[in-house]
C-alpha cells in the first residue's frame, strides 16, 4: 500500500489551509462540516474538531481544507495538523464512512420555487450544499471551484448560478420560459446530488480581485458596521434567502453614513430589488440605528 504524504498549500483566504494528499482520501464527492456533530460520518473530521482552533473541515478525494478561528496563526500549528492527518491516514483509519453517507442518497429531494425575479428560479434541497455563498457569472468561473455549477452551465439557457446553504438560484436567458425547463433542471440537480458528485472541488473562500466569481467572506466588525452586519444577518438575510437571493454587507461610509451591500442570486437584477432596498432594508436600518444611516446602495453580485 502506498504511503500517504500530506503537503500544505495556502488558499486565497488566510484562515483556510489546504492539506493535499498524494493518495485518494475518499472515492467520490466532497463533504463539508461546520462542527463535530455534523462530522459524525467522518472520524477524521471529528478528530480535527477536537483542536480548539478548527472552525470548518472540507474533505475531497485529494485534499482536506481546514478553516481556523482567529485564536491562532496557521504558522504556529500547520505542521502539527499536517502530521496528525498524515499519521491518521497511514494508520489505516477511516477518513469518511462513505457507506453510511451513501445510505441516505435516496432521501435527497429537490424542489423548484418561483422568485420575485422572473429570470430566476430557486431549487431548494434537503441537503446542505455549502457553508459559504458563491455566485458564478459563467462556466469559466464555475470550473475553478464548483463542478456542480459547471455542470448546470451545460444548459444553454443558464446565465448565472448562485449556491447558498441548501439551495441553488439559477438565472436564465430570455430564450426560454421557466415553465418549459424547470422540471428538467430540477431532475438534473437531484440526480447529480444523489450520485454523490462533487459540489465544490475547492472550499469557497474570499476571492482576490483577479478572480471574477463572487464569494462573500464572513465579516467581523465592531461599532456601527458590526451592528449593521448583525441586523442584516438576523432580519434581512432569512427573508431574501426564502426568495432565492442573498444580501451581504460590503462597507459603511461613516462620514456620509452610507451602507453598501451586495445583492446576489434572485436579488441581483430583480425588478423589485430597488423597492426592497429602499422600503425594507434602508427603513429598517434607519429605525434600528437612528441618526446613523442616510442611505443604502446596492452592488449586484
């Protein structure tokens, strides 16, 4: 049996490190875990969560990506983690119990929902797809990190793909109507997920300016900006997610008291998004943060 060697690779997000393997770790697909309870099918991920700085674990056939909390620097712990993973695998331990994971394949369901944006259909599922929102404008962007999004772009009418939590929002060109195609797309997504194919080949993370796919990073801010983020997370995001969209904080201009947000999925380019922005989000922020907000401006993702 070939001995496994683990090498370390940086990612575009400084909190995420990739541990590449020269041997196959799992047979197919990918698995993402946000805590030790979610990782019950992966003894390796559960072991990694005992490290107090581990925030998320992402496992693919050829690498393991780990996101850390800010309590440590990767330079202080990465070699220890590399050795732990390498020793664990070489001792013949299970990375992911794929038989257990596969036993629920038949339970995956996908449903289609209309959104306020007539160009966008939301495809929800009972399977968690990602912990980090990612939007792709074309197949080239999708090919970099998401085989699922890349596969969806094989339909000639697909213009954009947005993947969040447990749903996919797809924007179409005007060449067809959704009532002609939604059933085919829904079946395609379900069959893809049931087959256990890879959703993300690389953990979605904050992208640098040279990468065009839009991935909104987690924001940790203090003061007014931090309060804005909390309000968006608690009151706004659940509502827009129900319509297949997403809103994310981008910046707060303290001198002019202007909030900039990013609209994604069904919210991006939606005819009603301007009204929602002004009548909903802006009014709510003004009410909850009196004298701190003069306006909200939107950037389409």
